[in-house]
């Protein structure tokens, strides 16, 4: 497959949006059977095109086949099928429990599709982070434009070729391009925008959306900390943290970003990392096919500069961070003795560098976390209920995962979201459906209620004040 990515002509972008809006207005996307058929087709795309997708991602940044299948394709199939199977229940109108005098009003919540939506996805996990929001949009009954990243040209070209083979192109289209094309897309009005990426671009997306009062889901990232309790098994903690850090060479929004470790346990934890590394990559990661490359030269140079500028102590040995610029290969590096002003704490690392910050107490670890923007996830390795309780109650993050990394993404029944700088808006299965759904409230007041409603009409009588303002006399507990 050629790496040449053909960009969508800018002048065609408004018409593509308008064509999808026309389709939405016909009502075709609202049918339960139609939605299920499109969801099954998403699953078929992921199943049938494994080889083509893995090949494209290997060409783009040497992403290991196992990682593509485990973390992306398998999840797309499972979540598309689960959504199709659950959809009949999800779309049913809800009838909330109300006081007896309101029951005849038939209070109802209808699940209405928001309309024509925009999904902007990143380069690091382009399959799942494009198709998972699409599963939500289809489930909700929306039409959608997909804008994949130009940083993975083989994948984005393939997606544009595959989508028309599987999905109804009157409702779902791919727009390829870079900044000019995305700028044009964002000038248009959408009924929802789902953006996955970094905070800088998220602010551009949110500002553009605000001009049209368009709601957004922003799945961002941040510096996800790892707290290691002194009583936990250091060898097991190291193994599970390293596995999470090595996924996609650390290029994932939930990658462990830095470790807060008790000062007297630092050496033991590093030994655990060395043992796990030798087991994962007996000949080192530089040439190992089970370890990915950095996506492009810009990010390779960015990571190199972060590591080279660090004033911390490079652990060396197997964690020396050996590099091959020609192939954008970057082995994992551990840096100990990192302080709060170090280069490695300036921004989300988004790569295979892991700073160690020694702390002398849980209080110090919590204070360090709370002094920084809220992360997408907080990891903690502890079996102490009191430590867990403190971290739950005294910190903020999109999610909190105990005693493993990355694995919480496998639980589709949990809402996945950031908070503050790590984003907002929930996704996964029903939460993805709800992201693209408007909860449309309704009442239907019968004629027979006129007698009960008569007090609301002027001229207002004393009896009306007593009846309709009665809540003002309700007792309030101390």
C-alpha cells in the first residue's frame, strides 16, 4: 500500500456534511434494525480486515500485531456486537418514578439521536479510538464524519477505502487531511464533536464548537501517576507497570507517566523492573518485534530532548534508553531522583521514559498529585484498604485503578472519562451511546387534569398560594 494519503478537497467538506444531514433528516438512521445492521458491519470490518489493518499500522509506526489485535480490533468487534445486542433495551423510553399526582402526566424520557456528529481521532490507537466513538454514534442513530490522523497515513488511507465497503456512505464518511482541512471542518456546525487527543488542540476544538453551542466529548490524557505502597510486592508492581508502559512504546493516554515510590523501596522496585524487562525483551527492546516505534521524527526528538535535559539520574543498564533515530526506536528509560522542576514533569511524556520520584509518606505522594492537573487515571499498587480509601477520597482523576495498569480499559461496562485537564464526556458501550443521545423529556397532560390545574390561573386566590406554595412550609431537618 502506498503511503500517499489523499486529502479531501476543502471545497467538498461542507457538501459532505450537508449530505449526511440530509440523510439524518430522512429518519433512516433511527430504525433499530438499520442501526444493528451497521454495528454488525463495523464488527465485520474489524474481523475481515485484520491483515490489512495490522500491515498499515506496522508501516506507520511498527506497531506490534499483538497490540493491534488485543487492544484495538478485538475490542471493536466485542463492543460493536454487545452494543447491537443491547440496543433494543438502551433505546426504550424511560418512565421515571414521580409523585402520585404527576403519574397521569405520563412523564417520559425519549432517547433521541443528536444528529450529524464529528469524530476526530488520534494516531496512537487509531482503530479503537475511531471506531469506538463511531459505535456510539451508530447506536444513538446519528450520522457521522470520521477525521482520522494524518500522522498515520497508511491507516487513514485504508480507513477511507474500507468504510464504503462496509457502511452506508449516505450516513458515514471519512474526511482525510491536516490542519487546513480540520480547520474547515471545525468552521461548520455539528450536533456533537467527539475529540481524542491533546489539551492544546482540544482547546481549539472546544472554542470552535462554542461558536455553534455544540456539545463536545474531549478524551485527553495528562500525566497519570503511579503510587506504590511500601507493603506491596515490588517485583509484581514493576512487572505490571512496565507492561503498561511498554504498550505502544508508552504512546497512550493512560500510560503510567511517573512513579511515586517510598524512598527506601526505590532500589528494590528498580530491580523488579530489570527482572521484568529481561523477561519481556531478552535481547533488549531496540530490535524486538514485540515493541513499537515512535510515531514520527518530531515526537522522537521531543522525547530525546526531555530525557537529555533531565537532571535526574539515568538508571542505565537495560534502562539506558538506547535509541535508533533512523528507525525511531527508543528503548525504555528509567530516571530516578527526579524533582518537581525536572524536564520529565513539564508535560505528558507519551513515550517510554519513566521518572521515579522518591517520597517519604503517603501524605507527600497525595500532595504531589494534587499540586498538578487532574490525570486521566491514577494507578496505585496497594492492598491496604486505608491507603485505597485515602487515594479515592483525597485525589481527583478520570479513573483510579488499583494493582495493575492499562487493564481497566478492558471493562466496557465502566464509564471512561477524564476530569479537568484530562477531558470530559463518558464513553464505552452504553456510555458511548449516551454521549451521542439527547435525553428528550416529555409530559402529556390529560384533559382530566384541568380541575387540578385550575388553581394556577389568575386571579390568584389565597387557596392557590396555600396549595401551590405549600413546599415553603415543609419542615427542613437540622
